[in-house]
C-alpha cells in the first residue's frame, strides 16, 4: 500500500445481513480491508461466500447493514442512493446483460459523457481501441458481438469515466479459455501501465494469480486469509485456502489419475453461526473452533489468516 | 468393437441467414470404460455433436454420417428405439442442470422414477436405489437429501442431482456437457472425482465436453481437440499435454492460466458461415505457411502413442520436420 495518504478504498467492519429474525443470512459478516492506489486485490471464495455482495456494497449498488465504506475518502451512497464517484466503476460477469441491446456500442460506451456528437464519436473509437476492438465496432449492436467483445465494450464503458478503481465481478467466468486469457492480459496491461486498481472477484484462483498483488479468501462472509499473492500460493495458512489451491488443476497432468476428493467435510456453503464459520467443513477443527471465532492474525509480512489451529497444521505442499 | 463409433458426423442448422454447418465430419471411437474429453471453444461444434449423438437436435438441425452405439445405428433409429437407448444405455448431463430437474418432485422421487423405468424396480426398491445413487454422487446424507426439493439447492448440488438422474439407469456411457462449468473449484473437483470413481468401479464410459483443457485433463484417458467443426487433434492425455502436435492445441495450452506467462491466441474463432477452402485455424496460426489457407489437411499421425494425430499440414509425411510444433514441451510461442 502506498504512503501516508488515505487508501483508495477503505472498508471498515462491514456487515450486510439479508432477511430478519431466525432467517437472517450474514452475507458479509464483519470485513475490513483497504486497497491502495494502483493496487489489485483479488477476492476469491465459493458461491454464497459473500464476495459479490461485498463488491456491490463497495460500488454503492447495495447499502451495508453496518460498517463503513470510503472510496477515495467518500461514501459510495448518499441519502440511501448510489452516488458513486467516477473514480470507481464496475464490470460484471454477464457482459451481454450489462449492455442495452437497443443502443449502439458507441452510444453505450459514451453514455456517461457530456460531449458533442463529434467528440463522442471520436472518444468512442479511442475507448474501443484501448480495449483492443476495431473502430468499426462503434456502429454495431451488442447482439452482433461475441461474449468476449461484449465484455470489452463493458470495460470500455467503465474506462470512459477514467476510474482509478475497477470492481470486476467474475469478468472472465463466461468467456472461453483463450478469450479469457486475452481479457486478462488487457486488464493486466491497464494495471501495470496506467496504475488502475482492482477489486477483482473470482472463484478461479489461477486467473486471480495473474492479476492480483494481494488475494483475500472469503468464506461465509468473512475473510479467512489475506496475503500477498506469492505468499498465499507459497505458504497458505488456512485449511480453506489450502483446499482451494488443491482444487486447482495441475498445469501438467500427472502420469497417474490425479483426481482426489477435496478433503473437506459437509456440503459447500455449510457454515456455523458460532465459532469459526468454516468449522463444519474443516478436517482439522477441534472443540475450540466450534465455540470461539478466530480473528485474523499475522503469519508473515502482510500475511493474515484466521485459524486457531494454524500452528498445528501439517506443512503445506502443493500436489 | 468400440462402444460408441462416430464416423464422419456432420451437423447443420437451417437459420434465417442460411445453412450453418456446425460439425464438419467428426470421427472418433469410445471404448467401454474409457473417458474421452472433447475440448473446444464456443462454436467448435462440440455441443452440437453431443446433441446429434443423442438424437436431440432442435427441429432446424440435421445430422449426417454415422453414430453406432454397441453396433446399433442411432442417427437413423426411430423414436422408440432411441428412447430405449437414452437413459438406460446412455446417460446425459447438460450444462443447465436446473432445466433437468422437476421443481415439483423431490429429488429422490426423480431419481427413483428413472431407476424404476430402466431397471424394472418396484417403488420401494427404486427409492432405496435412488438413495444409494444420491450417496454415490456425494449428496449427503442421502436419506434427507432424497426428501428435499431441488428449488433451494445450490448449483453444485443440482448438478450432482442431474448426474444422479443420468446415472440412475446404470448407463454404459455417460455424455456430459460442461459438467463442471460454473461450479466452485472444490465442488468441481468433487464432481470429477465421482465421475472417475464410477468409471473405475462400474466400468462406465464417458464423453465429457468442455472448453477447459485443464479441467478435463485429470479425468480423461483421451482428448479430442475441436475447432470450427472438426477434430483437429486427438491423442492420449499425456500426448496432448507433452507433445501437442497441432498449433491450436499448443496455443490453447499457452492460454491456460497457471502455466507461467499467459499467451492468448490472437483473434477469435471463425464464423462457420464463411470458412475458406483451407485450414480454419490458418488465419490465427503463427506457423501457417502459404498453402495452409488453400487446402485443408487430413489427419496425419503424430509422435507418441498410437492414435495420436493432427489435422495440420506440418505433419504431412512430406513436410520438413524442423517446422513442426510440439518441440520444447508443447508450447508454441513467439
């Protein structure tokens, strides 16, 4: 993180509960984090872990139950309505649904800009070229574009606001492998060359690794581990992080069949209301884990994890 | 004799814009107890081929060629004959698992219905069997899961319920379209683990269709690489990863995250309506020579185990060897 100035994104003790009474679901259950200027934070976790809810609260699409979000020093909502500063933009998983089918690409890309018609056309072409699309795309409509092209258009629209932070919610999940790789390189280029910061939400750790400076692992609404990318891959502490890394397909398949069960107990998403939320699925859980929630503790430079049993776990070894 | 023998399969669709040929002569065999993965990007024809094998093409679709299952021709079989094969002999799982489940019936009743029909079981025996199948796909505890409705289940649980329905008739062959797409990594791993266990314990053969080479690598015996309606390379998993012969396969491997520097394939997949006379990958291939765009190559043998072949001029017996890809560990890069 950079220097004494305020971080670009500050999340303090954030809660977002849905429903009420005994049916309350804590989608985000006490999360604090910061993203520095030009920093890429990867956010991984399974469906239902609350990662998308956190992203929506950060950009002001949803209001927190309690806690605070500051983007460049300002809250993303005012008087209960989204008032997102231009410096933060979002792209979503389903690019086709994010674009208005009746608007041309040029109109979509420049919709937030106060420009004359000629300036608008010129700006649209600049933005499209910045995301690797030919100028001729400007006059086309979303239904005539592939999924990868739509995602580039959605990105160009986000970039039209000249954001400093881009919240990207599974932006590659709907794309083919090679299209996703193209998109990932594009996002990487914007990060490295222009210092665009990211909250990059994904369930695929390998994709996140290529982009993120730091990775936060979320389970049942809480951060269970936050660490610099290489530290997380090299020395994962939390049993859930280890299970996620174990589930990554090996780059080269071994000679013998490689599938082994993920080594977790219970059903995905199983959570405990008291104690460690991961305890029902954790093969290493002991009595204390079921009654006392672990707090994030330091296990190395910038490397935090929330696990009572961390010291007693077997040494980590990637398959 | 192969369990499934697909020969020169073509699939075309009548569309308002003209006839669109999605599959252009695919041939492959699946042996009993073998897992074959078909890998390709959107538009490669892999899903259309799967639907054609099952006789499930939409009304504007047409399949030609031959699909023989246990010696029986499926493409010309009537609805009654197909009905006896589907479900009982060939199980299927589609990408949209929710669409395969009935929201008004318990999961146990849906699995039991299939078991009762195909295995000739009474209602009580069918339900007991259904619970065993739910347990086998990891839906624990099966007794409770059998009594639940699918509506409130997560995507991963629905996918496994659809898998349980596909497996309930004890098929000899399972066809699965993107069996792990959209699933969390640990769930995807559990699904693949179950599939692999069924292969080894029950001798079931499987055809898995996916766009993700990395996912299928750990469970497949053989891999077919589809591009623009053709199988451009086929071989054992080891040959595909260590000795990729087709430049497209090598490029796909380079685009996999987690293998070092990302090297995406430039450009996009071609529009099937406007394919030229040559190799469909030529325009994106950095090893293409002048002839590649003029005429299409046949499948030529490539080094490695028997059956490793590539549709690429560089493997033509008369092509100069130094041009060939696949050297240096399967990566082709600038």
